[in-house]
């Protein structure tokens, strides 16, 4: 056997007996980290070092061959059962001041728990008895090493090997759950192999049996931080073991645990607050289905995990045999809700970023939709009348409009970069959640600043303009347009037209608002998600350094220009059936901005990125000044 079950579960490193495999001792070959060292709040003093001899440790019917390990309340020996001539692991409670009544009770509970389980993937108990008022139990001696040692040697397992391994462990854990026993300390160090290479779950010293009071200290938190579920500090059930199995699967696939830190408390806080990094980010060769199985086990909410260890084992079996697995990716709403709940303060910055970026985007569209129409209308009036219209003033120059649009195109990605810096998302799922929140707020602001007015005019006002004009014209015009009104008196005809205009507006306004908002979301959410994900990736890989600003703007500015012009193309085609007056000019702009985004995203050489930026910006400025983005 590998471990005793002391309250603090700490064992001093020393050399094991020469005839005992290192993996069978309680000794770790390297000092444990804060994340993988066992952790119990309010434990008892540490026991003596492993390998230290103690006179009087004799058990009738057994020959002690050597000491495997010693902890705060117990000692494990390698022994030979004389009558059956077989090697066993003999676990015994320490005498005297080394163990109190609570520890004796816990030892008895472990013996009873393990003895009740019969499964090929759970260590087998041979005998439970006492010698000279000191309880002991004997178990099968496992000399195949531990899973933790196997992971250290291999670095990581193949996906197929990891799935088969964890399936077997999960079957053993389910056998414990079937007897009302929750292990609470599942980790690779507590999984040992027999001589045939079969994994067996060991060390039920922290196990909790259903229907019985906990044998730990009041409010004690027991387990190993990296393998403890978020809710294990408050509630312990089978879901806690399912989480630990997910961590083991994650470690088998990537060679690392999801969360690690300098102190046990820092690891616990990460487990509670952070979303684990995607398995495929650390091990790209892992299939998507296996990653989903692993991440389902690591859900913060126990209700989101597999309901039983057997359900996990069944999904792993389905994966191994090529059948469809039951798990599906978490919904976008789930990710956003979780991230907002866990990072409420950071979510506030997404609101600010959304408002400002929406206002900047709205100003850009306002300039394009309305700014150009003002000088065009003034020019037409002057050509027709030879005089300036009432209100006077110089017309707005196209150059000024180009500069203003360029500045707003630059401002949108700059605001989103600042939002990402303030939020600091730590994973791709956090990027997605922060981007969606920012984009939705931005859509509301964008719609309010400019698009609501333009949409209302386009969908609701413009269609009734002709009918409004009929009210100011002689009756002949109204009768020509609506001949069915010929039999009505003039006042009735005008009343009918007024009612029609009123009803048309009431019918069209909701449609204008709904479609306008949908188009606003279509524009802003993808921009926000894409740019915040880009900024988050740069911050995680390069840190907060000045170099990330030009790298980000290389992608951000053409993204905004591409998205806005694609958006204008879409909404004019949708609402009016209009097409660009110069389609090649539009196609050229979209192609050049897309190419610049692709070159920057792939991290090409500096000269290629610079050339792509110069080409698209020059094309945009020249073609814009020549008014090539008009519609017909």
C-alpha cells in the first residue's frame, strides 16, 4: 500500500528499504507542490520519518519485512502472512500520544469502508484485527508503482490510454459510491498498479460514509487542493470524486493539473473562481470529445458534472470504442453567466467598454450614412436654385469626413483593447464571455446613437412619405394613387389617408426597432468577441507591453473597417434591395482588409504586414474620396 491516513497526511522523505519499490512507499521522489501536497485544515502533528525503526511493532501471524511509510497516526509495513506465505501491506495505528480517539475511529472507518468493497479496481482487504490493543488491517501488496510515477515517466498519456485508465478508476470509485462511500482524496498517488498493470484505488483514510457523522475536525477541509472540487469545502458527495477523476484525466492527457500555485490557498481560490484552461490548448492532439468529457467533470456546479462515476466511465468507454459520447459543449449563456458571477467587478469594465465602443461605432456609421448626404443635398440645391439653402454655412468637406471616419475606426479597437486590459480574461472561454457582454452593451449604444434613427426613417418613415405628400396635393393625386376612394367625400378621403399613415407607422416602427437591433448585434458582437479574444491572447502570451498596441491595431482597425462596410452592404440589400454603385470598389476593399487581417493574424514578417496595411489604407482613402461606395 502507498499511504497511511494521518490528519495532516505529511510524511518526511527518506530512503525506503532496499527490497521495496519506491512507488510503494509513502515517500515522494520530489517535494510536493502546494497544489499536489495533501491539505487538511486543523490537522495534528506530523509523525516520525519513514524508515525509522520502532521496537515492539509485532503482529501475530505476520513477519514484518520492512517499513513502507509512516504518518501522523499510522504506519504501513511490508509483511509476510506466515500461514498463507503471501506478501501483504500491513497498516497499523500508532500507539501512545501519536493517535487520539478520533484517529482511531477514522482508522476503523477506513478498514470497514475498504473491506465492504469488492471490485478489481479497488485494493482488496484481507484482514482487520488488533494486536496488543492496536488495530491493524492487511491489504494486498501492490508492487507495480503509482499512477503519479507513471505520469512523471511518460510526461502524458495518449488519449486512448488515458481514457481506458480513468474508466477503470471510475469503475472502482463507483463501487465505493454504491456502498455509500465517498473517497475525498482521489489523486494519482492513491492509484497503484498490481503486477499485471491494473490500476487500483487505495487509501480510503479520508473517506466519508453516508449516514455517518464526519470523523474530521469541525469545519476541517480535507483533501489535496489540486484535486478538490469547488464545493468540497462546504459539501462532500459523489460529485466531489467525479471532479477529482476529471483532474486525473486532465493530468493524464496534459501532464499537468488544471490549477497550481505557490500555496494551497491560492490553488483553492483558483479552483473556486477560475475556468480551467482547455485541454487542447495544452495538448492539441487530444480529440474534442475527450476534452469535453474532461471539462464536464471539472464543472464548478456539481449539477453540471456527470451524475455518477459510472456515467463518466460509460462515456469514456463510448469514446474508446468510437461511439458518440453524451456530453456537449457548454452553452454560450452558461459561460457568460458563470464568468459574470465569478468576475462581477471585471464585468463592470465590459459595460464601460461596450458603451464607449458602441458610441464610437455609431459615430462612424452616422458619418457614413448622414454626413455624406448633407453636402450632396446642398450641392443639388445650389445647382437647381443657384443659391445656398436656408441656414447657410460651408458644406462639410469629404476630406473631413474621411478623417473623422478614420479616427472612429481607430477608436473602436483602442477602446476594446483598453477593456481587455482592465478585464484581463484568463482563458478563451473568458474571452468569449467578456466579448459577448461588451458586444451586447455596444449594440445597445450603437443602436441608440445612430442606427435607431436611420432604421426608423428607412423602415417606418420613408414608406409613408408618398402618402403624406398626397395630403398636401389636390384630390386628383390621391384618387390616382388610391382609386377606391373615388366614392368618398374629400374630407373622408383625407381622414382615410391620415389613418393609413398612422397605422403604417405603428406597424413599421416595431419592425424597424427589431431589425435595427438585430443588425446592430450582428455588427457589434462579432467585433467585440474577436478583438477582445485577440487582445486577451496577446496579454496572456506577451504581457502588458507597448509592443502589443501596434500588433493589436494591425488586426483591429481592418476588422472594424471590414465589418462596418460589410454591415452597410447587408442592411441596404436587406431593407432596400440596393446594390453598390461600384461593386468592384467594394469587393476590393473587403478583399484587402481581409488579407491584412490574415497576414497580421498569422504573424508574418514585418515587411509583409506593413505592406498589407499600407495597401488597404491607401486604397480605402483614395476610393473613399472618390465616392465609390454609393448605392443604387
